[in-house]
C-alpha cells in the first residue's frame, strides 16, 4: 500500500479540492454585492446547473478517493478558524495606519488622524470578534487560559 | 486627503493601500460568515462545533458592525467597488486545482516508489476528480468570451 507520506500528500490535495469545490458552489449560490466588491453573475441558468452537477460529481469522486486511499479526516476548530481570520484582519488594519501610509508619501497629521480613527473603528469590532472566540480551543478544556492568544498584543 | 478623495493625485498610492486593506478585511468577513453557515464536515474535513449558538449570533452581529465600519471607510476614501466575474472566479479556482492534482501525482514518487497497482489506484482516484474539474473549466470558458455565446443572462 502507498506509504504514509504519500497518503498525507494526497489527503492534503483532496482537502484543498474539496474546499475549492465548496467555494465554487458558494459563488454560484451567492452572486451578490459585498462592501468592496460585486460579483457579476454572467452565467446562463443552464451553465449554472451543469456546474452544480459537476461539483456534485467532484464531491462524490472526492469521497471515493478519500475512502480508497484511506486519507485521514482533518479536524478543524471553528473557534480557531474565526480567531485566525480576525487576527489577520486586525494585522492588515494595523499595517495600513498612518505610519505605514507615510511610506507611500507625505501625509499630514490631520489626515493621519482621520485614517487612524476610521481604521481603529473597524479594529475595535474585529477585536471584539477575536475576544469572543479566544477561549479554549478544545471542547471540554474549559478554564484553560488562552495564553498564546492573550500574549499576542492588544487584539490578536 | 480623505475629503479631497482623488485617486490619481499625490495620495493615490495611499488610497490604493487603504482600499486593498479594506478588501482583505471584507474577504475575511466573508470567510467568517461562511464558516458559521456551512455544514461542519465534508469528505476530507470536520469542524469541531466549539461555539455556542449565542456566540455564533454575537459573531454575526459583530461582523455586520465591521462591515458597516468598512463601508464608512470606503465612503470616506472613495474606494471603488470592484466587479468580479463569476466565470473568471470559477476558472481561477479550477485551474489552480488542476495544477495541484498534477503536482500531487508527480510529487508522490518523492516520498517513495509506487507499484504498478498503487500507481493505477492514484491515477484512478485523481483522474476521476480531474475529469470533473476539466468539465467545469470547459463550461466557463465560453462565458469568458461573450461573443462566442448567443444566450446570456443580464449581469446584475
């Protein structure tokens, strides 16, 4: 039988593919406007239907492949996933504050305050999301201090 | 800077930096919402349900507040809402996956030799998935070249 490293390599690939197939299904079902972008739905109903069918077939093939090669089912923490997204958003916002923007050219102190106030307003809500999910990562581990998270600064 | 709102003047690079940051935050919010809404398992993964219903509701509420703050910032900085094409998004996802599948097969021998049977097993499993993905690619291709297709749905 193929060795453990090979199984792991295939398992990672299958996982990436499953995530992407889910992304495609999500795109098909949620063509809409977000705050910063708009997804233009320029597929015909017939094309959408066929893509849906292909996604279902790809999922079935994934299930068959995972069973035949006996890849492990990866276990993720919803809490950790959301915490990671919030932390990334927070870092992105901090990296865009007035000090960083001055690297692109001069910025008056007044403009710097405007930028920082707007980004801080977003950061506060992102921090609140982070705080909500910074508890123990594993169920049943209540009371475990989220030390690693808490050490990472103001928010993340 | 913000009040002037010019995207081609001396602050153009700073506007772009803020716009890019806000888009990344917006996409991060998409991911959080998706994780909260999606089924918690697939063929290759499983999410530990380690958030209470109350926490989920609170996170959704905060996500809406972050979006409102992002929208405010977008208005102040006159960040353009970008249009994304659904077929283009799908094409990029699928093309990346096809390459990943190819790379996986060729990388497996780095972890050890494959017998003829093992090679056939891997080929069968990955080929099964690949053929479905190629079908999706073929489907979205005409949508990327509108002149080649008579029937179209109006873009939203």
